[in-house]
């Protein structure tokens, strides 16, 4: 599934630029991860997505788990409500050097790939219909 981390930092891409890398990063409001984790991993593999931010996971806790070729890091407070996560593919999972779960709507990870540092933020902003104070606090 794609090139390894060493190929992403030191090789040439299709246009011949030395040191260039190509990552596919996606964001998806998943609605819920319950019962969908295998299906989600298959879709991400098919589309060759390296990192995916998912929102409205509706899972509780600040944990990590393996998911069919991906490592899922997630953060949630109330079962059945909100929750964010970040999936990192097999080639990049060892590049994650920091995980910070701020709350059930915001988390980030830091990856070091060769000489590059990449910060990925998964944010699920309060939407229409919610109290203005909730939006202001976010």
C-alpha cells in the first residue's frame, strides 16, 4: 500500500523533484464508527489514503487501536455524541511522535518523516443549532 516513509522523503516524485513526497490526507464526517471500522479501512486502502481525520465517531475514551492496516487514535467523552479520530496507515504509524487529545471535538498528532515534521489536526466544530456559548468555547 504505497511507498515506505524512506521513499517519501528521499526519493524523486513523478516530476523528478528531489526530496518531494506525496501524502493523501482526507477528512470525513463518519456519523459513527460503531460497526464501520472494517468498511472504513477498506475504503481508505482502496483510495490510497495515508492519513484520515474522522469526525462524529461517537466513541468514548482517548485511545488507540489497530484497524485493518491503519492505526486509529481517537478522543471522545460522551457515548453516542461527538468524538474525533485520526487514522494513520501502516507505513506512517511509526512516524507518529506525539498525540494530543484535547477533548471530544479536537485532537492532533505530530509525525516526523525524514527531516519533515507534519502536524495533523482533527477538529469537529459545533454546527448550526447548538448554543452560541458552545461555539465560542470551541
